[in-house]
C-alpha cells in the first residue's frame, strides 16, 4: 500500500526524466516538452508530484504555480473579480495571487500519469493531499485541474469527493484511427466530403506546393518563428508572445524524435508548416504557421498541413489517435473528428471559506448569473 511518505515533490523534470516518459501516453506529458518549457521560463514554479511503491514511481501529477495567469485565460470565472480579490489578498499578506494548476500548457489537457496497475482512488487521494499541503504551505487559495476529459473516469468520478467543484470548460476534438490506408479513411466520410478532400489535395499540388516532413534546423527555425507569429497575430492582434527561433531549436534538442514537422514550399520557399508532437500511439497537431501573402485560398495549404498529411502519417505508422485541439468545430467534424468535453475542477484551500464557497457555487441562482459571464466556448 502506498503511503503519504512515498509522495514526493520535484521542481525540475530532470528529476523524473525516466519515469515520466515511461508512464505517459501523451506527447505533452513528456520530458522533452516540459524540459523545453522550463528552459524558456514558460513553466513557472514546476511541481512534479510523484507517488512511489517499493522504490518504483507509479504516478506523476505535473503541476505548477500559475504566474502567467493561465487560469484567468482558460479557467471559468467562478466568482466576479476573483483576480482582483487575490491581488488584494496578496497585498494584505494573506494569500498569493496565483492558482496552483494541474495540467500541461498548450495542449488543453489535464492528466495524472499512472502505472496501469495503480490507477486507483487511493493514489489519487494521496496526490490530492500533497496538493492541499503545498497550497497551505505556500499560501495558495485555489488549485485547479484545468482540463479534465469527460473520458477520464478516475478524475471525473473522484475529484468532487476531494472537495473540488466542477465546471464545464472547452470542447476539444480528436480522431481515432482504425483504417489501413488513406482511401479507407476517405471512404468512411460522406461522399461530398470525400470528393472535397481529394480536390483540396489535388489543388494544393497543382498550385506547385510541395509538403514534406523535415527536421527543425537553424536554417528553418527563423522561418517557423515568423510564420507562427503571422497566424497568431491574425487571431489575436494584441498578442506579443512571438516564439523565438531558439524555442523551436530547444524543442528539437529535447523532444528529438517526438517532433513531426511538415513544411510546405513553393518554388523552394517555405510558405507554411504544421508542427506535431508524437509519443507512443498518440499524435498531437500542435502548431500551424503560414505566409498568407505567398498563397491564396485556392492553395488549400492549411487543410493539407493540418489534416491530410497528419492523418496519412498516422495511418501509415499505426498511430491510434490524433488530437486537433479546440474551435473549428464544423471543419473537424466534417473530417471525422469527435468532440471531447473538458471540465475544470476547482478547490478553495481555506477551511473557513471552503464550505460557504461550495454552497455559493452550487446555488442555482448563482449558476445562472455566472453563465452570463462565461465565454461561448465554455457553454458547449
């Protein structure tokens, strides 16, 4: 039986390097990904909670103290002016203005990594107690499992019993693959969609665009940074978070063969790319970049980079699942993807506030009022 004494906290992924890749089935919960984030200060105050039994690591919960406001970007607005309340609380020396988050940045997924023989409530309870202790010691008022999948039975069934409140979060999309070749995949779609995809693949080629898998090198890293920034600024003009070329080179250094990069060229000039991460039998379409001035809508570069090439790769290499993140619901559903509802679970760590907070959050009148302040993608 695992005891509380066998739950430890590490502050760098280097200390769990071997066990994390062994336990994980997800590319965003691997040594290479977390090491890249740590190297760029994009994972503030990392906390890798581990449970061990007879000297072997049987579970890892990747967490961090949120100092870049991920919770306030992605979490539900549980009470109005929460951020302001935490700022005041910090000035008074009561609590920090940060939330402890359990998830992996950029993937919209929360996972605890378990050895298949120890995926049970007792280990989850021990990890939860350790989170409680950390929040008490570091004066953190709230912790959150930010993106729990509807299919994660252990977390979905037990977090509320551990005093976490449940809220709907975003809907992501995935594709399960069971086809022996790309034509079989196309034949699984509606006839009109099948014809559309064949036309988009042909048009891309007819316009002189070639798409091939490449490695991240110094020669191409600057271009990846430039094209990613173009797409990011299109959807968020106020964003100044351009990823430097060194980010891509560092990712290549640490993630190595987990990176799958498709590059689109026309007249040997790079006009687009899609960056995928792979671990075991799971593929994640992580990033897309494009030079809009070098192509038109008739090139269909986006669909080939973001869908058809990854799907072809996955089928060829017997990969079982592809994640396509959130938004673009119709586009994804038309191409065979399925929706996956995620939930946020949030806990107040003040023993006096927690009962009244839970009572408030369960109140039907409050729920109706709160829903008015939620972004549309939390309401699906």
